[in-house]
C-alpha cells in the first residue's frame, strides 16, 4: 500500500511533471523512469518477475482476455477507445 500511495501522491503533487515516461509494450501504460518513494524496479512490472519470459507470456494472456471480454462493448466505443486497449 505504501508504494501505491507514493505513486498517487507523486502524481497528484506534480512530482511526476517533467518525468521521463516509457510506454509498456503490451498495456500501453506510461511508466515513469523514477518516482519519489518508489524503488525503480517496482515501476516496471516485468522487472519484478524472476522469469521475464513468464511475465511476457502472462501479459499476453491477460491482454487476450481483455480483448475477448471487450468485444461485448466495442460497438459502443469510439475507434480511439478501442485502440487504447492492450496489444494482444
């Protein structure tokens, strides 16, 4: 919880304004290169897994599940919203 609080506090306080961000290749989230109060390795989920290949496989699995579930909503969404989802 302390890490989550640190991320939210940094975002709300402006501490991340001007930070370098890198997009996650699957989920398209913008990951800051550094965040006050958060160990750098925790900012990139792939780095927290002992086996990066296992993380990659699970990320693709979760992305595919998202796309399967999202099919029921896609007709009601704009192309921009549809494109914002994870890469399957």
